[in-house]
C-alpha cells in the first residue's frame, strides 16, 4: 500500500531539485545582501525577496528533516502492518 510519493521516485528527485534550487537561491541572495550595498530605492523589494526565500528555505528544511520525515516513518510502519494482514 503506497500512501504518498516516495522520495526515491521521480517525484522525489523533483523535490530534491526544487529544494536544492531554493536553498542555493537563498544562500546566493543572502550573500549578495551581506556583500553589496542595496540601493535605497530597492531595499523593500530585496527585503521582501529575502524574506520569501527564507520562508521557502525553512519549509525545505521542515520537509526533509521535520514533519514529513516523521510522516514517512509512520507510512512505512502502516505499510508493514497492512502487509501482515
């Protein structure tokens, strides 16, 4: 019984690619903001973009380390239980 997409499936590879892109984008944007002076007329836009990327990065971490990891373990346990029935 398969409950959700496996991280080993094609969808899992897509999730890894998107996750990597988000984390690299956040790191690059953070590096640019720290390294370069942001023009005053672009500060609001840069702050909004950096905040959005920070939220996306925290969602990526939560997906791979947090609740989805526990959910995947629960699903594996349910699969084993149903296989015995």
